[in-house]
C-alpha cells in the first residue's frame, strides 16, 4: 500500500504523541499516588445533615483511632467551613452533596473527589503541616467561586483529637479507598 510521505510523517507523529500522553499520565499517577475514588456508598441527600455517617460534620475519630473528616457540600459552601487535622496521619474523607454536583479539592495535595448528591465520596490521604484551601472545582452555579473552606494541618502532638465519635457500624468503614 502506498502511503504518501506527509501522511506517513503524521501517522508516526500521532503515535509518538499518544505514547507521550499515556506515559506522562501513567508516571503522574504512579508518582503522585493519584487514583480515581472507587468507593460506592449511597445516601439520601435530603437527610444527609442528620445521617449518622456524616453528622456531626467535621473531624471525628473512630474506636480504632483512625481519623475521619466528614464534609457536606451545598450551594455555595463546604460544611464545616474550617477543619484542623494532624500532619502525617492517614485521614479518610467522606464527602457528599445535598443539591448539585460539586468538586472537592484540597488545593496543592492529592486530596480530591467529585461530590455527587446521593453518594458518599471517600478517599484516604495524609498531609504535611500547613494551611490548605479547600475549593470547589466543579462549576455549580453563580456562587461557585465563593465555595471554599479552610484546612489547617498541625503537627500531630499539637492536635487535639476529638473523642471517638464513630463506630464501624455507622460509617467508619475501612474497606476501600
Ligand atoms: Cu460547588 Cu462549584
């Protein structure tokens, strides 16, 4: 089969470009520990605020000492507006929405999840000490740009753990992340 020279050049160029894109994605995922959230857990968005898996919102510790952060997104805020977590400690986030799609992003970290009404997004990660911005990275309406909250990460010895507030039967699930 006769393939024109220019056509052949473009074919090879496309192959090289695709290989570069796939390789860079694979390297970024492996280096940064980035992976898609895979935890499927449903919730009634109307009762999310009182659901024992998400109430009260904020930082909680289960009976095994594992730290959880429970967050609800709604137009146009993250509840709670501020959280303090210990550095260098795995924290499992449980995030849901009561209205529309939001994007939970802890800026400058690998902590990120799409937040979907009816589902609890879950991921586990840990942080270096510092102050972080939690932004909404999914356009959700006129107040989208104001949808932000603060995360303070302090050295573990300066962190005051809340009393154990969750048991595994009400949401301290460690099955997947
Ligand atoms: Cu919530 Cu954009």
